[in-house]
C-alpha cells in the first residue's frame, strides 16, 4: 500500500477524532495500527504504541522497541519513528508525546487490545486524562472497506473456497481419521493456497458438531456423521472465514431436515444483506427461518461478524444492532443449528454489501454433500 493511502486513512481518523472529541489516539496491539501505518506490532512485554494527535496538534509518532525498529517500513510523510532502548521507559516517552499535543485534561482513546499493564501505567502518569476505547473512533472507519480491501478479501475467500472445494469433493479423507488430523490437513492446504497463516481450522464430528467452536481432538470420525469444518487464513493481511458441513454417509431424516433449514436460512440471510438494511434485520431474517422450522432454541449465536484485517470486527450481524449496512461493509452470514449430544450444521460465507446488492465472496457449493464412508 502506498504512503498516500495511509495518509488518507490518517486524515479520516483525525476527522473522526474531532467529531468524537478525542485529543489523541494511543494505538497498540490489534489491527488499528497496521490499518494506519502498515506495521503489525508483536505481542511483547515491550510497549509499541502509535500516538496520533488530533489534527493540527503535531505529527503521529510510532514508539517502538529498538530491536523491533528494523521491521518498520518507514513512512516519514505519515508518521515519525521513535525507537526506544532497553534502558529507556516507553511509558515516559508516550506520556511526553501526549503532553506536547494536548491540554491538562485530555480525552484519550486507547487500543481495545492494549495490555492492561500499559493502560494502568499510562493512567498513573496521565491522572487528568479521560479514557475511551479507540474502537469508538476506528471501528466505524475500518468497517467500511474500500475497493482494494474488498478485492483483498475476495482473494482470501477464493483461497478458502479452494480448500472447501477439496473437502466437498472428498479429497480430504474423513472417516477413520481424528478431528485433529483433518484440522492439520486443512491448515496445510490453507498455507499451500498462499495464506501467510492459517487462523483456525475447526473440525467437529458427530456429537462434537453440536459445539460451534469445538476444539479438534482425538475423536475418530465415523460413518453416518455430520462434520462441521470452519476455517480461515490470512492472505496479504486480510482474513477469510468459511464453514461447510459434510456428511459421512446417508443422514437420518432429522439431520437432513436440519441441513435444509440451515441452507435456506443462510440464503435468506445473504439476500437480506441489502444496503440500507439494519444489521439486526439481517440476523432476524436468517433466524426466522430456523425459528419457524422449530429449531429456534438451537441457533445459539449471532448470524455474523465483520471481517477484514481481523477475523472478527464491525459490523456485527446480531439482534439489537441498529447499525445500517452501507456499501463496503464486509461480514459473515453463518446460521447454524446445534442439537446437544447429537449433531450440528453450520453454513458460512463472507458477504460484502454493495449498491448492486449483496456480493457473496465464497462460492463453494452449499448443497448437502454426502461423502462415501
């Protein structure tokens, strides 16, 4: 990404800070810093923090451990770089930068994922400050993807689709293997498709398919079971997330019925994701299908979550969220039904809201797939 694009994002952030009454952003771990600078901080006990003053009050400064400084791509037109040595106190450096650009009682917005030890030390050295989560400023900005971001998400989704296609074609053996082994193979395939990393590879079989975030274990996958495979990676910094449920033999009647209900709910949810629609209304559209089929109590999570530099970010497709979808919002649509101790089904695609209608980035087959045992 070019420096001009980061500078434009920075200007948008400073404009939002002005509207929110925020005097400085203090960004540490999480996606806000790389969104503004391209630099991803390591989760170290050594503090890394981007100090962004409100417009006209000074230049943004990236405070970084000296040993990490070589990993930073300098962008002098976007931010100043301040490496700190092992014998220096980074909290004092950040405090000094804040003191230079704000008044005695500043309003500071700090990264939602900043370590508590750093937050507590900064609060002690800036006793007159009022504190707010940085996401109040950054989340609405990052939620609306530009054209380049949408295409990055599309490429990441296409890589995940290719792994899903292999699963649906029976190229990933299931019966007789442990969930863990299948998860490892999915991870390896994600990496082979060009992902920098595999973020997760959930494999839940039989009764474990009724646990939405099941941790793959040593259970051996048997014939005639539902197998929920939910996986995603990071490609060129942007995330993928897809779920397909396959069956290892002819399903009992109820399981087939549940699959049909979830498939319909997912399709209805995607169609409902129109620009101008409330996030809560999209959740309701998908949920209503499941509720009317009699499985409402078994749909135990929200319909979707935003996606971008992070696997989960705004906007959230959930009851009570009155945020309105706008072009560029990217999110999952992933209804599921989970009957405890028996089986579960989930189908998930990433969708982008556009003026022309919802654009599903995942195209791997949704139809009921029964693999040979």
